[in-house]
C-alpha cells in the first residue's frame, strides 16, 4: 500500500508518494496559492483544501478522485453576522475541517477566523454557522475571546468523540477549549488547569491559547493539548487539565503536536523557543516524545539538524499515519520518520513555508 | 451598455472570461449581471457582505470607485469599467 503525503504550503499543494520507503513529489497543484487547510475525510476518501487568495478571498475545494480533479465548493459566509455590535464579521481564514462522525455521513465541521464554527449536512455544498458557540456570552468579551497573533480569535482544532458524535470539543485561540454534548446547541468552557501566563489572572476561565488539541480514539477521555503556555493533557474529558510540560521547561512552548491514536500514553511535540522568537530551542531542530502520558519526554533528533536550524513547525504541519511520522517547516523542509526507527530523513527541501499536512492512502 | 474589462489574473479561475458589454446603472448592478454570465465570480470580487474585496479595485472611466461597501457608484451606458487587483503583492 502506498501512502500519499499532502503538503499545504504558502505557495501551493505538493503531493508526495511513498513506496518502499522512497518518497518523491508526484504533483504540484494550486501553484502560487497559499493553502490554509487540508483534510482527508477517512469516511469516504474525499480530499479538502482551503486556499487563501491574496486578492480573491478564501476558497474551498474538494476532490473525490484523490486530487486528479477538484470542485470548488461554497465558502462559509458570515453574511448577516457581526463580530461585535456594528462590526460585520468577514471570513478571514479557514483553519480546520473535521468530519462530524461516522453516523453522520454527509456532515462536516469547519473552523474559521474570526472564531466561527460552521456545520455542513450536505458534504460541503452549504455551511451554517453554529450559533450555539457564536452566541456564547463570552465571545463578545474582548478579555475572553481575542486574537493571538491574528486580528481575531480563530478555531483551529475540532475533535469529535468517536463514542458519541454529538460530543465535540473545539480549540479557540484565544479563548480556550469548549465542549458540546448536544451536537453544538450549547457549549461549555473546559479550561480548568490551563495557564494563561499573559493574563493578569493566569487561571482565568477563558482567554487561553491552545495551539492544537487532539483526542485519543482508543480512550476518548484523553485529550492532548499543545498550548501557548505549555503542554497539557486531560484524562477525564476536559474536566481537568494537567500541565505535562517537560522538566526544566523543555519541551514547553511550540505548535506542533501529534499522538498515537491507539495508545493514550504516547505523543510527540516539536518545541520552539518562546513566542517572541519562534525558532528551534538552541537552534536545534528536535522532536520530543512521551510514552508515559507526559511524565517524561525524550528527544528524537537523529537525522535532524543539530545546529543553525531556524525551522518552525506550525500546528497543522505534523502528522502521524500508522507507522509514519511527518512534519514540514516554515523553511520548506519536509522530514519523515518511521515511528519505531526514530530516524528522520529529509524528503523535500526548498518548498515554500509548510502550513499544513495530511495523509491519504 | 457599459464595457467591462477584467484583470487577466481572473482568467485562471474563469478561463472563458473576456471583455464584455453589460447593463447596470450602478457598480453593484453591473457586478450582479456579470455574475449571471460567469457564475461564482462575485465570490472573487466581493466579501461575505457584498463589500468590494480589500485588494481589488474597480475604476469607472478611469476613476476609482468611492463606494466600496454598497457599490452604489453610478455607471453610464457608455462607461468603461476596469476590474483590477490592487498592487498588494509588491
């Protein structure tokens, strides 16, 4: 079985194919256009791509034939919605797509900037803003929802409980984690234990900056979170978050996170040096792995540059598919490793900045 | 009918796009009629609320339109409209 790696860059979609441990670029599509999000729907193999045109706005496309042809779909719209009273909301970016459950075959969630969660029940033909979250009273409070490096808060992570598709979590930068147990009608903040070191009250209920959240399919009460202020994990479905950042502060800050969906104790992060610098710690590109739920972390660096690296790995640019780990950096480097071998190999360089990755079979 | 000229950059997404003549007393009406000929093009020209996209310019008889929100600038039947992207790429 061959694996395809979809690399969403700031200048197009690069598709690599891997066979017998050899990887080569087999296509470049949407050349010159910035890819904002990529998603492969495991239920039906549909590929989704979000594009950020400099001049023409955000566009959404899908392919049902593994990228041979693409169909432009309806873009979610904030028509008739206001970000703040008197300030119309306008779609800035599509950050993430997620299928809404195996029992809802045509349903998808989509997270955007500014802070919108959209739902489609017709496989992306149309989108409706989830008003339950949009109308959450905290959203209008600029001390609770605000932009993090962006003008507006944005929804970058959506995870659906495989036991119950009405049970969904979203990650909002900045606001925090929200949970619904009724398919999006009502939402509750789930941020107990998180730290927002940049706020007067670091333990505030809202105003947190999760960079990425992932839920373990094998144990859906376990959710991992790379946050602006460390690495966190919950084992009780978000009731309490534990700070599992490394001892002596490493790993701590970063964006990229991937997990073992069959083993709730195992995850990988790619640390970065502080929000003010956003470069590898000590200019040494490394991946950190835990196999005990974050009690201990160790570096996996073989094959990665051990000095003078300025590669930053963004939140959606690190993926795992079965035994393959892959990440791409803002300097256009793409690295892969076998989960067991733990030896990184650079399979592409000189790409444009890598925004996001996805895998397809 | 007003004469409409498009930036060639739009031909990537609408390959059949060509200079056309179209009716409309305002810029908004002209864009509505362009949409009828090239379905989907409005989404490239205006945002969620129908406002002209930030990095796009429309000129009527060589003058930049003033109303980018409701697109109410008047258009005469003999006018020429240019739909260009702004120089935002350096």
